[in-house]
C-alpha cells in the first residue's frame, strides 16, 4: 500500500507478447540462416529468403521496407507504442507475375527481383487484408 493507505495500481506484464521488433529480429534471423519464410503479424507481412533478403510489407497500402539484403541487416526505424506502431516505409511494392517489384520513395528507382516466394507473399497479403486471392 502507498502512503495514503490505497493500494498501488498493478499492471501485469507478459514477456511473451509479440512486438514488431521481435518479428523483425525473427525474420532477419531466418534470412541470416538462409531460411525462406513468410509470416504475418497483425496487418503486416514479413518474409525472408534463402539469398539473405528480408522484408516487411503493409499490403493494405502496398508499402514495404527491406530489413536485410544479401545477408546484411539494414537500418530500420520503428516506434512500437502500446496502442500503435509507426514504421518508416522505404517505398511501395507490387507483385507482377512471378516478380517482386519495389519502387524506392526517395529515388523513384524500380527494382525487380525474381526468386522471392511471391505466391506465399500474395496469399499472406490476402489473409491480412481480407482481399480475394490472386492467382499468379
């Protein structure tokens, strides 16, 4: 009890609650092990590749940010607050046929990558947005 005789407010804290940074660390860890994965976290899609690339995507707005390239972790800014998460998006992405395409916000440069797990990414994006599946 506090000095006034009232009980101090208690807040339960769980260390098992996933956070955006845990997901970033997980997917970057997978790519460093050359393990291709596609996972969802709330409205976001994370994926890693066997070639050492990792990304976080916001399918609702078609935003994306590269988290690792060629096995090297890249800088990434995120504010993970209790009621919201703010991410710094590097650009916009789109999937066309079997290619992952990224348009950099700063330079306007379009990068096309073949070999990413685009079918799995598209399925995960459909799950988090509730949009109908797209056949690739």
